[in-house]
């Protein structure tokens, strides 16, 4: 099987509800869809969701990478040599992880279609479904409670709350949420907004809630602060922004700074690299969650298949597609009562694009 043609399309996608995190408010997202055609009837698709702070790319840089490097490099290649192809593209596009993830997804889509199995089965097929959290951004208290009510009524059992702007307000918000929804599992994302002192104070003040995961409360450039927090709290501490590369997970593990890591395919460069990062985490007894950016359902599908393929990936935060309007890939998988189920179709699912 040889690649005969490579093309792409840029999608400028509006979000149905803008949301706020500790350092910005987001109301839209740009996704690029890569299409790889072969000398067989098989076609592979990948997705890039660039974010300068997270993936190191503006949309214009992804478009340049597609035209100047990715398309010329892929033509004539055998998709089954994906390890070499990805290594060569990564060397040409250092610190451009969304571009690499897009190529990685399309190649994995192709080879699992050739094997005539869903991608999660090609990768290992450990489980058939996984529950996901759904995220509530930084909102006033009453709006937070209303959004939580709406999500619970839709069947979600795990809510991830964004914070980091104001410690007292975050504590009040989490306490009231737990009072209103005592049977819901809560995760909290500090989005790098806290000091070490604030992080510890937050955990102590919310100890009765049983928060499942405490995500990246301190600045990524001050990584040692994660270790200081972990040493003083008794709930799992997870790295997000501090984890982008294989070197990062090795360093985090070696210095015993976190209990968990959040692997986002856009952030790390795709499934191939995500698998290597996950293996290092497993060796260090660090738990893994698969997360996402603001991605259409094609990108989320890749994250889902990856999450289902490995026994030590027990957590998912794959809700980035839910606010995307006019998503052309919304039928690639099912979401029922907060649980994600993959398609039985080969690859990432049946794509009509």
C-alpha cells in the first residue's frame, strides 16, 4: 500500500458556549483535517487542533507545515513504515505537536483499516468503553450550579471543574457542588493558577468532597512546585501542562512529582508518542488519563481508541467535541450517560468527509 495523494481542509469552528480557564476565554477553535489517499481504496484521516500555548503552533504554522513538509513527505510512502515517517516529520517540525498528531492519526487510521479492525483493537483492545468527565469552565457560582445540573440530568457522573482564579471562590464552589450533587465524582483543574500554599489549602478545605483528581495547580515552568504540593496532600495530583514529551514524563517520574499524567494526543504528538509516554508512566506506577483540546470528534475518536487500548489508562477527559458546532465527524462514536463507546467500523470509524 502506497500513499498517492495528500490533501487537507481547514475548519473554523464556533463553540456553542464560550468557556473560561485560568488564563483565557475561548469561543472558537481551528481544526485541520488531513486526508491521505492510497493506491488501494483505503483513505486515512487525521486532525490537528493547534494552540500556541499547548502545541506550539498557530493555525498558520500548521498550514505552512502541511504545504511545505507534510504533503511532500507523505507522497509515495508506505503507511506501515509509520515509525520512520513520523520520526522524519518530527525532525522537520520540532515542537509542532498538533501537526505531528494529525499525521499520526491518519496513518493509524489507514493501517487499522487495512487490518479491517477498529483502531482500539489494532492497538491492543483492552476495554470496550470508558467513562469521561465533562468540564465546567470558570463561571459565576449560580451558572456553575446550573451547568452542573444540566450535565447530571444528561447522565454524566464525573464533573471536572476549572478554577485557579480565586481560592476562596473555588472552595465555596466545590463545597456547594458536592452538597447539591453528593453522588457525583468531582475532578478539579487549577490550570496553573495556584501557589503551593494555595494548592495545599484548597485540598485541605475540600477534603470532605473526595475530589478524585487534582490537576496542574501550579505553573509548568516551576515544575518542582508540583512535587512540593504532592508531598503535602493525600489526593492524586496530575500533571497536564507540565507533560508534553517523553523526556517530561521521565523527569516527572524520576523526581516523584506527580501521581498521574494527562496525555493529550495534540500535546504529545499522537498515538505513537502517547504510547511511549504511557509506558514510562506505567513503569513508574503513575496513572494515566487521556485528555483533549478543543477538537472535533475526529480528534476525540483517536483519543478514545488510544484510551481503550491500554490496561493502565483508567481515566478519560474526552469532551472537547461537545461544544463544537457543525462538527462533520459527530457520529464516529457514541456517548451515552457519560460513557464513550467506539465504532465497530475499521480505523477511527466510518468517515464521510
